[in-house]
C-alpha cells in the first residue's frame, strides 16, 4: 500500500499499531479517512489482522442498522496487502476529527467555544450533538455492543450547514456482550471496565469538557446539571445511576435538556423568518395576482394592504414547506409553500456599505417575485422539499406599507439557509432510488391483487342464514382489468368461490386493515363494542340466482345482527386473504428499514461492484474433506466473500449438506456467532432444522436455537409466542441455585418473581432478550419474528436463505436486512416466485393505469412512504396532468419504462444475482456466486435429460451414485409385466407409457377440464403390478419411497379419490412401499419441489385437439415447472402421457422457431432420436376398463 499519498493525522491507537491518515482520491475526487495497521515483514501479524477484521466485522454489521449511517462513521471499503491492513471511510472536505479541532484556534463551531456556552442558544447546539452521540451509542447497545472508548479522537466533526455535526467512530475495541471471552477484550484492556453505564459516563465526560458542571462557570439549567452529576458524581447511588443502562432513558433526558435550553434561548430572543416583497414587484404584479387568487378580480377598490394581509394569512401558522428544484434549463429555483399557494423566491440582494450600486446575495431574507396556485410541472418532476415549523414575517419597503415595514423589536431573525441545505442535501443515489421504485412497483401489483378480492355487498340477515347480494364496485373492476382479469363482479365472485380454497369469508362493516381482523368479533354486549368493528365468519352454502347463501360458523342468534348489517354497505373478504394481508404489512415495515440502507441496496443492484474478498485463514472442519470438488470451491468462496454470495443448486446436488457444513464451520471459527436460517416453506425449514439439530454435526450444547416455523399462524398473538420461546429458559431459571437463593434471601422480590413465572406479560423483556441472543433462528422468510427483529434493529452475523429462487426480491428483503453476511441458495430454473407471472404480464404491457396502481400503496391501509421517497407519487401526479409539454411527456414515458424494466429484474432478484455471477465467472473476474455441479440424486438417464434441458450440460454424476443406479441389482422394486405393459420392467431410468395422439389417430381426447381419467387408470394398474424386492429378499426391508405427481390440482384430487376407492395406498404399503411426503400418494408438482422418491410416476393430463400451443399444452411449456417434475425420481421415472402429441407440437414449433425447450425435450425422448437409448417407450393401446 503506497503511503506517499497519505497525510498522517498524528492520531495513533494504543496496543494496535493503527494510525489515521487523510488521502485525496483523485479518481473519485473526494477525501478519504484511512485507518491503517502497518504490517512488519517476517513477523507474525495474526493479532493485527484480528484487530482489523474485528473492527471491520462490526462496521459491516452496523451498516445494516436503520439510521446508523446518520450517527456512526461507517466504512466505505477495506484494503490489505503485504504492507498494511486498512479501513477506508468517505469524507467531505472540511470534515475533521474533534481532538484535532480542539487543538487549533478554529472558531467555526461556536458551540465548541467555552466562552460562548454561557448563551443558551449555543448550549442547545452542543446538546444536539451529544444527542447524536447518544443515538449512535444506543444503536450499538441494542446490538449488544459496547463502544468502550468514547473520546474526542473518536468523534468526527461532519462539515454541514447545520449545527449537528458529531459522528461517532473508533470501533476498534468494540466489545460484544455475547463474546466477552474474545482474546481481543483482554488485549484492549477494556473488558474489565466496560459496561453500558461506562459508555454513557464517557459521553457525559466528553460533554463536561465544555460545560464543567462542578466549576459553575456556566449557569446551567437544572436538567443539565442533574444529568451530568448523576453520571459523573461517584457519590450518586448505584440505583440512580443504574437507570443509565437504558439508552432510551438517556436519550429522553437529553431531549428534555434541549427543549429546556432552547426554550430559554427563545425567551431571550424571539425568532422569525423574513419574506421580503420589493416595491417593483408589488406595484406591477402583486395586486393583480392576489386579486385573481382571492377571487377579487372585479373589485376595483382592492388595496395593496389587503393583498399583503392575504399573503400574511396564507403564510401564518407554523407549517411551511420549503422546496428546491431545477428547471428545464438546469437552473436553481426555490419555493415556499403556504396553506394554499406557492411563493417563488430568490436570495435577498443586500446593498454593500462601500457602494450603493453593488449588492451581496444572501438568504438573510427570501425575496418573493411570483405567486402561483401550484408548482410548475418541471419542479414536480425534480423537487426536493422539507417541512418546517417556523414563523414567517412579511417585510416591505416603508413607502409600500407602514404596517409591514418594520421588524418586531426583540426578535432574532433566522436566515433561510435551509434552502442551501436542500440544494446540497444528497438526493437518493440513482441506484438506490431506482431499486426502491422497483420494489414499490412490484409491491403495488401485489396490493392490487389483494384488493381485488374484497367485495362490496349488501346482506339480508335471516333466522338461520345470511343472504348476500353483490354491489357494483368500479374499483374491483378496474383493478381486475389492470391485472388482466376480465368479467363482471358476478364473474369475479363466482371464480373466487370455485377456487375451492375460499369457502370461509369475513363479513364486515369496513374494509379489513390487519390480519388480526380476519376473526369473528361479535360481542355486541361489550362496553368496548363499536358497530363499525363487528365481523362475522361466514361459510358458503349455495347460490340461487344472483344471491349467495351463507351460514355463520359459530351459529349465533343471527337476528340480533339485523340492525348492524341490513341496509348497510358491507364488505365480504375471503379468510384466505389474512395471510396475504399479514405479509404485505410486514413487507411495508421492511421497506421502511431498507430506505436508508444504501449498502445493502447497492450490493444487490450492482453486485459486481460491491464484492470484497478476504482470504480465509481458519482450518476447515472434517466436513470439508467429505465434499466433492464443486462443493469445496463454493464452500471456500462463501467463507471469503463479502457481503453476499449466491449458490445455484440444481436438483440433487446436496445443498442441505453444504448448509450444515458451513454452519458447523462458522461456529467453530466464532462460537458466539448468530445465524438466521430461512426458507420460503415450512417443510424446507424443517429439513434444515432436522439436519442441524439432529446431532449429525458437532454443535455446542450452549447454542441458543429458536424454531419459529412449526405450526406458525398469522393469528398467533404475542402471548403464545412468548410462552413458546421462554418456557424452557424459565424452567431452567427456576431450577437454578441463583433463583432459589434469591427467593429465600430477598423476600421483597418474591412477588415480582412469582409474577414473572405466572404472567406471560411480565416475560416480554425476557422474550426479547432470548430472541436477540439466539445463535440460530429457524424461520420462514417473511415470518412475524423477522418483522420483530427488524423493528428492534436486532442484527445477526449471517443470513442463510434456502429456496431463494422461489422468493421474489420483495420477499428476500426482510431476511437480507438482518445480517451483514448473506448467503442465498436456490435455483431460478425451478419454481419461480409465486406472483411472477402476474407481475411480468403487467410490467411488459405498453400502457397501464399507473396512477390506479400507485394509489393502492399511496393511500389506505397499505400506505407506504416508499412512493414519496422514491418519487413515484410525483410521477403519478404528473401522469394525471393535462398540461404537459411534449418534452416532459417523453421524459415521463422513458422514466416509467425504465422503472418497469428494473422492476421486472428486481422482482426476480435471485435470478439477477446468479446471472451476474455467471458472467463474472465466464470472464474470470472476482465473483459472488457459483453453480453446484455434482448431482447425487438421479439415475444417469434422468440426470442427462435434466442437465441438457436446463443446465447447459454442466451437471456431473457423482461416480458412486452413478454406478449404484446402473447396477440393476440395486433397484429396490420390479414390475410384473403383462400384455399392456410389455417393457415397464425396464432397467432404464425413464419409462414412458404413451397414449396415442388424438390429432394423429382415430382416438378421442381423454382430457376433460384438466383431468384425464384414462391416465389415472393406467397409473392404478401399474401400481397393482409393482413389487418391492424386500418381498423376495427379507434382508432389504427399508421402505421404498413412491410418489405420483401431476401438474394439475384437479387431476391430483381425482387420483387421490381413486386411490382411496381402490385402497391403493394400503396395498402398496403392504408390499413395502411408503408415501414419500405427507399423507396423500399424489401431489401437485409445485408442492413437491425439494422432495424426492425412489420411484416417481407422472400424469401429464394433456390430451386434446386444442390450438394454439399454449392452450393445448399449458403447464408442459413451463420449463421451470417441468424441471421440478422431471427431476424428483432417484431410480426411475414413469411418465404417463401422449408423447406423440408433444412430438406433433414440437415439429410445429420447430417450423416456427419457437418453444425451443419443447423441441429439445422431444428430440431427447422420441424413439429413433440420437439419445433414444436413454428411454424405454411403451405405447399404451386403449383398452376397456
């Protein structure tokens, strides 16, 4: 590291060999603050590296905390070479370390001048900065971290146009309360004297350098004196000082001090802001404009004084908005927004003392020269604004108005420098802004999907039923049209009823806003009863004409509800919407936390520009030696890549083993690590939980694990969660010697201890402590507990996400927010995010009702400030304007198109990250992801099909697994053959029981409404022929896993019904087979991703003469779902369907150069093709059953 361009600040750190330097980065044209640990050649510098990585670890962790970057100096990047380790911080010109500032005669910051602190106005500024330190320290404490060294050399003075400048830095000896055994603690010499209280004492001591409360040289207010005395006077009782452990208590005390001191300052001198109206403007334009705005155009007697009164009234009060924008010529424009009107202003031109012809522009006053009812369109497109609570005073030349000529006496006038702050204020980084716009757009589509399922109705309450009639609802019709769903309200409601999953509904007087409202609330005798809150759970019975009959689930006396429901507008909502409501609200809260987290956003949008590689120096666990070469490479890459890594895991490559080995390694390296382990489905989290907690790997008994995925319900309240997660630890506490002694020796504590045991409410703080202390948290990706962790800013070291390919970018945000190291595992070539089809169909259209879409998240129960911050609200407002010029319209359309393109990319975020890593790997560049290539699950015939169709022939068979499947003697089942299945007992991995194509032969289509009974009978017959070799060889008595899959739920339901009639499950179980997953032998393809079975039988269903191709084949053209369906089998896959029909459409597609996936698949499967040897074809001739 070439140090010649570095300026030594003369600040060193004890016991660490670290020094601070300034460096001007010519490429970026900015100044860097660099903390450097110098390395000495040929000397073991493990300790130095640990100190560097220790501080870096915490800085990376703190980057993710909402608001941390406002109060803490966080790192830009890290560097190391043979000469030094370094952490780089971004600075602006003028930033300075506080200790250096105090050693100079600089008077830039008046509140740091002890001589001026006798004035309350300057003390208020000092306390504002102490508050900044307190908020930064509270962020550390909430993460279980102690700073341990708060002093002037660890505080940066940030050069701003405000008096709030302190930023806390110096995290080299930051201590974790979860890891006080860390050897760095003893090296720093801080461990023995560090505590929450000691950190607050250090902040008070820093403040006292300036105020010196003991000397009484400054007349402090009582709140100031008490605060410093309680923290710094050793004679104060421990009980009083113990309150300082609570950061919120300290912050509240400082806020009260600021209010007291500011109040005193305001008493001594009032404050007003001046708006100046010059003579020229008033005479020529003002009266005309004001008369028009005040509807006094025809009033010839309207006086100037009245015009000024009109303005004064509009600007009176304390809620004023300041606006900065650039016009079409890229010139700066400034506006003040009053109650009703907009005032365009410029800086005041103040004559100089040495010349009456020259002037100086300043914001001592704001000079108004134009008044309008609304902002110009270009200003709406580019504005930045701030809401202020200020008092405005009008000033005019005396010859214009005596009433408004003279300032108030004893009033201190503030300048309008906030305009400059707005101008200089960093706008959202374009990368960050576009990502937030993408999220908001996708979220708006999901909210629209939710809202279209809320029906306005009228009800007629009968004795034993409630009769519902639908009301016309333009909002639902427009939303449905937006989502590509056409039809009347009646059609939409009938479709919802026919879904099968929407039998239960909630009838309410108002739209349901929270998931907790999806429950009956009918206690009309309660003193808290509000008729607007009444809700009943209805169950659908029947339809007569256009009326729908429901009964109430708990059968109350319905007639008592007549007055609340009859003749009132009502809402009917499927109970199945409760889950969607909860998830949408959770996402809203995650977006709030994301807004200020530019580090995370940039690492996702531009991962190739945000990769850090730190060589991994620890020894591997024994699991590393059990890995294949592909896993070893990925494993090493994960451990040395920051902050994100993505693993594409095709079927059967051993992703679970990789995760368990990695977690074992993490805890070996850092025993007190904290890991969040998530997946989209409960089943996948269960697999991970069983693998980790089942004793297969070596984990310490002291690890705190929380499982929050079993039987999780959106209706779970805090009580049930607290009970679940605290009970074990409460029992341990009760049986401890400490508890028993305290119960006997301290009678005054008995009541509190009893309440703690008996009352769940009393355990809330204990519950929060357990969650924040957890070493491993198992949960689903958007669970309530993740929402709680985000809300409380509780951070982990790692987030490991399985099934990331099934999650949308919006769904991944919540778990990503929890850690500074993130591993995403999944496969974007299997099942996509749930709403991807709907989202993409909207984003790919040439035009949509943009304003209707955005309105759903700008207003109502799903309102989010994401639309305002990202600028979508302003775009929506502009879209509705009829007064746009052509250039603005063109710019607007380009912006919308870019937002839609980005939204599509970021909705499929995992795919974006994987494709970026693929590109980097191809170019031999530093990458943040890779593909696991060696598969262990499938027969070589099956894996060859999967590899060729979906993975560019990159999959490799594990040699031992390949040999096992090719050895026919290892196959655990056989079939009894007959004339109808001559080749079913094949040694091939794929057997196709083909049905003749209706388009080719004189054979009627067998498909009816997404069912195919003919295929079902073939499957039942084949299962009657199957035998387990354990029947022939008693040594092999392990149950053989079997599963039947179909793309269509109706076919699945029919097959399970026929299996029940034929007692199929009982018969196969008697033969030594078992169902691979769950209770039903047949499942949909989507529900079986991640599952596997020794034998898979597929029912394709499609057998028709429909056109075009998508109507004929449907699901079978979805490459990702076909990938899942074709990759579940281990020994053998039997496909029941019409191969001839697929071949016919394949030839048609080949001629049209479309549907390449279908062409490639049929080329591999059709007899006489080059690779036909992989497949056993058994054309099935129709027979009568």
